[in-house]
């Protein structure tokens, strides 16, 4: 699969445009994520870009670090601490950190994308794909006029591939706007790719997939991280 660098940049542009006119009251209003305002989502997206820029920059130097040295507690504290900021503060922070992330990735060569990172015990290419998911899925959560129907076929297929472990055994997914199927169970769930992806992501699809919809399993867990270290190169 081609590395979706341009798709991430396009997502940053779409996000910037989508929140360009939000007022302070709208930022403080609930998002589609239970318990989170739009400010929480925007704080998360900005901090995610900051953390990924740090992880990526150090990976290019051969260092393996956590996205947040303080783990989940630090991540949550940052989001809570920034969620109540003004709309302009959110826009400026999001623009600054997204641009910094893109700048780091622009320094990578083709060989660099295989460099290991501690995040999801993967590689630098995986960080790019993770940001792709973060931006386009949370764009839906912001409830600013961007829905799963705006997800590209490539993103929808990628999201299904990533989220397929949530599907219980015995079920299969069949795309009705293409020719892909996922899993091999005897019970088939049919729908357009972006609707299947939204359902698997726990977001409201534009059109509910057809077939018996089982209770989904948990979000794919992070694999155990590899130890922090400094490597050569």
C-alpha cells in the first residue's frame, strides 16, 4: 500500500477548513464522542501531531521513545488542560503542530520509513497511517459537516483492514460499491466501504450496513512496546 503522506496533508487542510469559522461556544459544545467537547477533540488532534512529530524526529536519529513519556496519564492531562482554550488558540496550535509534523516527515528518505518506533511497536510508516486514521476519524467526531461519506475509498479500505479484529468470528464483510470482502465467516454484512468502516470504527455510518450486526470487540490494542534505546544511524 502506498504511504498516504499526501492523504494526511489533505486531511490537515480539510480539518483546518472545517474548524476555520468555529466560535468559542461551538468549540465548547459537545462533540460526537461521549464526554468530549469539540475542544477535547481539537486538543487531542493537536497534541497527537506534536507527539508524532517528536517520535518521528527522534526515529530519524535512531532513538526509540514513547509518544508520551508519562503514558496515558500525561496524554489525558494535556487534553484536559487544553480543551477549554479559545477557538483561535485551538486553530493556531493545530496549524503549528500539523505543519511541524509534515516538516519532519519531509526529511525522511524512502529507506527511513522502515525505521522502528515504540508507538504500536511498529515503524515510521505506521505512524503516518496512524495520523491518517486520527485525522479523518476525528473529523467526523467534530460534527462540522465531514462524515464517513467523505472518506476516500483508500482510507475506508485501510480503516477496515485495521479495525477488522473488532469483528467477531463467524462474520464477513462485503463491499457493495466495490469487489472487496473481509474475513471469511458464513454470516455476511454488506455495505459501502465507508459505511462498513464507520460501523467498525463505532461512528454513525451514512447508511447502516445490511445484515445482522453483532456487538463489536474492543479497539485493536497497542502491541507491547519495544524497550527505549538509542540505536546507530
